C-alpha cells in the first residue's frame, strides 16, 4: 500500500534571520532537501504548500502579548535573548512554520495525507506561552496539538527527540491530560528543564514523560530507551494522532551537542514514533523539524526519517548499551510505572 506523505517547505523559511554566524541557518533546510534527493525519496513525497497560522490558532497556546511582540518584529531586527533573534522576515517565517504544522494536521485528519514532514524554521519547542527563547519564536508543534484538540481529538501524543528538552511544549500542556508529552534529551543540558520528576501538574501528572540521557549516547542507547519506555507508554496512551518534534542535533558530530546517533538510529526513532501510532491513530503522524546543526547529519537523518514515513524497511539497530545506561532506563521505568503499565 502506498503511503501518502506530504512535505512542507517554502522559500520564506530561508528568510528567517537568526543572526550572523548563527547555527540555526537557512542551509539547514537545503541540507535536508538534498538528502531526500540523494536518497531518491524526493519524488515519492507530495510537495504541499504551507499556510500562515491564524491568530486564533496561535492564541490557543500563546498569550496575546507574545503574539503581538513577535508580530512587531516584522520589517526590523529584534533580539529576544542572546540566542534568539527575529529579523525583518522572521515573523512571516514563524507564522508559516506554525501554519504548516496545522495544515498538516488538517490534511492528515481529513485523509488527504497519511503523514507529513514539515521542513520548517524557525524551530519551536523552546517557545513558551509568553516567551521566545532557544532559537524559537512560536511553538509550532504545540500550536498543531492544540489545533488537533480543537478539531475534536481527545488524545494527542507529542514525542520530542531533539537533544534539548522542549521546555515550552512541556509547560504549555503540563496540566492537560489530553496531550501526552514524551521527551528524550541530554541531561544536564540547555535549557535546564526535563528532569524525570517533572511529570505534569494536577490530575495530568504522569502525562509529561521526561527521559534524561547522559551525553555520548548513540543508536544502541536510543533504541533501548525507545523500545523499553517510549513505545510501551505510547501504545498504552493509544493516541489518535502522533506529533513529533524532530530534532537532528543528537546526530554524531553535531556542533551543539555530544550524542552519537547515526542515520540508522534516526530511522529507529522515527519507526518507534510510528509504532506508537498503530492504534487509534491508524498511522497518522506529523513530524516537524526542530534542531540539528550539522548539515551532513540533517541530510542523512532527514532521509532516514522520511524513509520511515514512507514505509521503507527499517535498518537493523541493536539495542546495545552499557549496564549503567540499562540501569538508568530501569529506574525510569520504575518511576513511570506509577502511571503506565511498564514496570
């Protein structure tokens, strides 16, 4: 059976100016597209034009003051913090990035697409309800999740495999049982959030799942973690849609981190995310680009993810890890068994 996978991209995304010499640069998107072309995947993807997010869509997760602050950067350069800048066209790019994720949700839920890969910038998972940070202006995946809920879904799973913790996504949905947020990330590392004990708020405790990892983990460690924790919890939640914050900065050699994931490892991660979508979601998934700053890693990792979205065979990855990492995962399982059947 042919799997219809949409790819979202636009020249506008390359007009976002994060600042001279910034690692979050337009060439990142070109690298992904080149990787897809080299892997003979480009022609199997359905090119889909993104649209702008509406004020109503942004307002479901961001304050009016924050939406206005980002909009006010149009036509000029504004620095929100030492890492995060908006250039004259950054607001337009951020609107389109969030809108691409929402449009992908629409098309997937309506059956026009089975899955989607949003190759967008700026990234989004660090943006909080009222704050731009960590290269991020609007939280595209959070906007898309809220859009899916507004369309009537009651269970949305967000999996975040960026090497940095998605503090913004966590904070936005910390008290919402309808959204299960699962993040694997380096620890301790920027932005300083994402401890195992950060498990959600009120009656939504347990619906935030943080899986901190030591630096230096590669394909085997990630495979072990996702097979032992992420897939079982995802299946137990039985989402109606899976959204993925797809960061490629865990790739070996990335200049901002020290993980050792390779292309087969990224295929493993994507495949695990899709395994979590095999129940009520019926395979429906939307992947949205977050980080990743090594161009070769973006090319290889992006192609690996796209291949899984298209239903290609998954490369064999052995879930081999040191006893100390296996013990870490076992302790995470014991903690999470309070809410999920994985003890």
